[in-house]
C-alpha cells in the first residue's frame, strides 16, 4: 500500500503490475457492499474501512467500484483480466 501518486494521503493505492486499486477511507462508511460483490475476495473491512487484502486475485470486474455508494474505490488498469476497462 502507498499514498496515491498525487501525494494525497486521503487516497491509498494498492498496485500489482498494471493494476491499481485506490481506496479513499474518508469516503468509506464500512458498509461492506464492495466486499460482498467482489467475486475473488480481494477486499476486506478493517477498522470499519475498506482495505485491499489480495490485489493479486483481482480480475478487474469493477464490481467494487460500481457498487460502492460512496465512491470510495477506484480501479485502474489495462482491463485485460476482466470485463471492466478504465
């Protein structure tokens, strides 16, 4: 995990190859919708906030980003693994 390349400590980036998942803890209310919809269990809730636990398992289906009601997750990558592209 690292601070987003923009230097914003409010945005936490997890990277693996061309894939980057950014979480914004300030926006996350810990509802767990993203965790429920992730088919590969990439995400977890820790201390009432979303956390990228297994980025290597991500298939870039984009369900976490699409389902998050608070826009607390961004998925960036080539789109080669799954159906979502960004």
